[in-house]
C-alpha cells in the first residue's frame, strides 16, 4: 500500500496494483480500475516514486523468503 494525501490533508492508503492511470491536470488525479477517482496533493512523479518504492520493497521482502537450493553435483530422483 502507498500512503497519499487528499486535498483536505487527510491521508489514506491505496493499493497501487489497482491504479489504472494518473493524471496531472493541474491537480494529481489517480483513477482506479473500478473508476474510483482520488485527487491528491502529491505530484505525479511523487506518486510514481511511491509505487516504485512499494514494489521494490515487496521484491526485497520476497527475496528474504526464498532460500537457494543446496548445491549438489548429483540430481536426486524421487520415484
């Protein structure tokens, strides 16, 4: 989730995977896949930066859960 700020200064979390598009005309407007629309104080570049940071943190967290397979010169066959 990314945290953004409405024009009335209230903050809320948004699932960036459900964003369809972002417009800057002149206020930054986030349009979701279900057509919900949010006008936020952050610039388009700031929202995109938050999305990049969120996705990078997801990948970093996932990489800590993945353990490499033990190195072996022989392949074990299970019947």
